[in-house]
């Protein structure tokens, strides 16, 4: 018997039921494989960065897929993974030696506190705050070994996933396109925007941070800052944080040097970092990052906060990407399922090249 008078059609009921099943299954899979989320995000990031080189070797140079992928993976290990790993390992070794480091760190904090209190009579770093700060650093030092192990695990699983993505890239991309319940124009749009955002975050932000770190490193050596190589690594890491950036590192170092009666070194380093490191940051952000993708600063700020809570250090890269993708999906939803007559705020996707159309056919 037909049910023409039902307020909701049977087709809609089936659609909603199937959607709920898909959501439940996706949540179940995500919950049980949550440990691999950083690895998947890392694999997707490296896939996007190396995609054109992989297609060039496989399709134009007719290399065997396994050979092309192996060469590209080896190059990424040399260029990306090893420098990051050895830098992090150096910092962890220095900070991980709890007895030696905590003694030096406590002296460092105490001298800064005493100097600020003598000059301003402001007890900014009171006993409670200093105790909390020292405890936090102690917990970080004691967890250094587990952090190193987790990083090695994530890198290994990232390359395992990446290899199977890259061996048959066209099949992998067609699978994603065919699985997306969206119009073809919006699928292409999402792909292009994600490619631009990943490139800006995974290449642009680290390059800007390293540029600031190198400029600061010269100043650390010129003005005699303690442990310049460790300060360089910490400067590169903190330079990825918007607004405050590398000032988190060089301002306490300058105060410490002044507290050690090295007024020339402390004031000189402060002026050097404010002028030259700040200039490097502004120049690179307004040139390199604007060319790659113009990402709003608030996106980066909240993305980093969320990313660090979810993924640790790698959240500096993945957090802003996830927020950008979420905003993009909301805009795509508006285009897909609303009847608004207003102009869609996203740019039109570029047309596929003849080569891509042939391969996707």
C-alpha cells in the first residue's frame, strides 16, 4: 500500500538511516584507530607535497611505481625527517637530562625573577607561579624518552601509509573523488584548497620559522647567548606560534644575560632580535606565505592550540589545516544544500587538465 501521505518520504528515511550508519561506523573506526590519525595526516601532507614529482616519474619518465616512490621517500627522509629528528633529539637530550638541566633551569628562572623584582618591585614570578613552572618543566623532561619513541612510531607508520598512497596515485585519487557525496565542482574545489593550505602550512610556516631561527642564531653567537644551538632549535619551534612567536625565547634569554651583568650582550641581543628577527618574520610572511595561501592569523592561532592538544608537536602543522578544512566544508555545504541566491564566497575551481581527465576516465 503506498504511503503518499507520510510527512517524510521513504527515500528520505532510507537516506537518513544510511547516513547514521555511516557516521557510527566512521566514529567506531576513528576511535579504534585514533593512534594513527597523526600518521594519516602526515602521509596526506607528504603526498600532496610530492604528488607532481611522483606523477612525473611514473607517467612521463615511465619509472616503475615502486622505484619512483622509493626515490621520493628517500629524498623526503633526507630533506625533511632527518633534520627535524636530529634537532628534536638534540633538544630532548639537553632537556631530558633532568638533574643537570633542572639545576640550570632553576638558576635561570631565579635570576630572571630576582632581576625583575629588584628593578620593578613587581613580584610577577611569585613562589607559586615559579613552583608550577619548574614542575611543568620537570614533567616535560621526564617524558622526553616516551616522546622520542612516539615520534619514531608516527614517522614509521606515516611512511608505511604513504607508500601505498603513492604506488597507484591515480587510483587513490579516483577512490577519494568517487566516495565524496558532492558535486564534481566542489570535489575539485576542496582538492585545490586543501592542496594550497597544506603547502602553506607544511612548507611556508616551517620555512619562515627556520629563517627566523637562522637570523636569531647569528645574534646568539654575536652577543654570547648560552647554548646558541639549543636556543636556535627552540626559536624555530616557537616562531611558528603567531603573535608572540620567537619572543618567548629571546626575551627571557636577554633578561637572563642582563641579570648576569652582561648589559651589552643582553640589550644588544634584544635590539637585534626585535629589529632583524622581526623584520625577517614580516618579510617572509608577506612574501612567501601570501604567495602560497593567505591564511587568517586567528585560524593559525586557534589551529595551533587545538593541534598541540590533539597531536602534540605535529599539531603546529596539522591544527591550522584541520580548522581551514572545517571552514571550507561549511562553505561547501552551503553551496550544496541551500537555495540561497547570494554569490558563493569560494573561488571557482580550476579546470582539470586534459591529462588528468584522460587518467580519471
